């Protein structure tokens, strides 16, 4: 076996090894967001608590960075009606708190995008919540 052949077969081994380890990584759709309790209305705003769960083992994900949020009234046929959302509290046990300022009482969709440690792809999800002005 020549030197380059040896190198090529070693490279193949490395590639096969890398492919075999791929399923060990979680996929973005392995995660889901869940509404925790009832949103708490507070002077025109609602505090909404959301748990990020790793679905295959139902474990909360405590160390995610939720970097994108938005809310709209799509569930009530008003997808162009939007509301500001902002993170309000430090995440605890995989529960993340947000404040939404809905312009209208009703069912809202809250869209979230998160970076999860060890997960190269962005995790996205939507929850629906009944909010009160
Ligand atoms: Cu509306």
C-alpha cells in the first residue's frame, strides 16, 4: 500500500466515523416550546412564561438564548396585527419569561427562535396564548 493510499483509506475511515456520529446530534425539531400556566395580565401587558423542552426525553432546556420573538393575532385571522414582545426575567429551569403588550384581547401566536448549546441549527417554535389588554 502506498503512502497516499494509506492516507486515502484513513480519510475514508474518518469520514465514515463522522457520518456515523451525526445522528447523535439533536435536530432542531427535537425541541418544542410550551406555555407555562396562564399569562398574567398587568396593566395592558401580559407576562407569558414559556418552557423550552427537548422532546425525546421531555427535559427542559435551561441554557438556551432566545434571540428572536414576535407576536401576532394570526390565530384569530389577524396575522398583520402584531405586538411587541420582550424578555423580562432570567430563565429558570428551562422557563423563559416574556412581556407582551397586546393591542387587543384574544388569542395570540408568539413566535420564538433560540440558540441551544450543542445544537448548530436555530430552534424555532410557536405557542398560542390568550392575552388580555
Ligand atoms: Cu386583533
